[in-house]
C-alpha cells in the first residue's frame, strides 16, 4: 500500500517537527537536527510503499543531520536494517567508527541496533529500504561485515541494484498490488546477490573471532538481552562455540558483559562532572535491568556503592 506525506501541506513552523515524527514512525526513534535557518524554511516530502515484509520509503528534505543514539535504540525491541540509496545530494555516514562519503548511485547498509550519524549538507533525495533483521540474515549470515562500507555505484552489480530501486520509487504511486509483491522478491534477490559476492571468505582464527565478539559486546552494552544467545545469533555460531571461545579469557562471557557494563557506569559517573546524575538512568543506559542490580555488581567490582565512589572521586579530584 502506498502512502504520501507532503510536509509542505503543514504550517511552516510545524514542518520540521512533523518530519521528525514521521521518521520515528516509518523507521525507528532517532534524533534529527537542522540549523535554525533551515528549520524556518524547512520543506520536504516522504513517500512510502509496503512491499510485503520490506518497506520502501523515499525521503526528500532540506539539509539535516540524523543521529541514532543508545537511548533511541533502547526504545524498540526488533531494530531493522536500513538500506539507503542516495539519489541526489551527498551524505556522510558514520557507524562503527568508520566514515563513508556516499554519492548518488551508491548504497549503504545501516544497523539501527547500533549508534550511527548521517549528515546531509544540502537538499537531497534518498530511498530507504527498511529490512527486518530476520530477512536481512536470510540474505547474509553476517550483515555486520558491511557496516561502515560504501557500496559503490561504479560497480556493475551495486549500480544495477541502485538503478532498480530508483526506478521503483519513481513509479511507486502507480504500482499495482500484485506487482508490488513481485518487486519485493526481485529487490531482495538482487541485494542478496550483491552481498554474497562481497561476503568475507575463509574462517576466522579463534583470536580474530574473540576480538570481534568482544568489540560487538562493547557496542551493544545498552541492550538488556545481550548474552551468549544474542552474540551467537549475531555471528552465526552456536552458544557452545561462544562459551568455548571465552574459556581462554579470565571471565566467562556473562561475567565479561557484566564487568564491561559496570566499567561503563563508572566512566559515566566520572565524566558527568560529579553531578547528581540519576543512578537509575545510568543503570538503564548500560543494560542493567534495574538500579539494585547495578549497585550490587558495582560494589562487587569496586568494593563500594556507586554513589560513594562518585563522592570520593569528586573529593580526590
């Protein structure tokens, strides 16, 4: 089913807020920012069509910056992947510490389960495919390997996929329902073929796999369900394999995750200017289920409760 959201139809002072609420609804919660001058003259349009399991959205607005933050990530249970196809305008995308300059004809794969930043310096138009996690993992068992990479339109297969998506969005308002479902199958088959051609080959060593897993844990501490099962699913291995990898580590994977969470809480308390930051907010930010759990783990790790640690650090500083 096709939907059009003409932002210019709203009052000028309401257009930017209207646009932000639409992004939350169609994609996921995120922070959207624009310069004050841009907000005053903000304009744009959003069109969307449900292909089946996949949603295709065309976004066209003035210059903006989009940030997906840990507090945004915590608001949804099943964060999807976003496949972005710049049509006009240039954008800068950063995820996993890598910055990519994407141009028309390229495409990017973005994980909404991890923080990222997307910046448009001028007017732009960009179709975005919203792909559920389960669908993406049927296309490629390790989507994470494509994060922070530009899929260049100069490559024949990437350019073919980008052009196909551009043709679809140009006709999305006129497509019949039976054709829409056929398009979903075709675009997913093309995307799967492109990713299969670029997938990493060869087995990782034990040390490489462990390094990737520990990096993944550090990036996902905010997820309360982070554990052996979610790590195994992310890397396409069994939970037994994950436990075996940690046999060479000082801590089991469960205790490793807990220690990293406690350390993240400590860093937050140290860098908040020793203000009366709510401890509950700190605990939830770093994946603890409640404050009492965080306090108990903090005391076991550092020999004192977090508030006393914060006060002592303030006086010693």
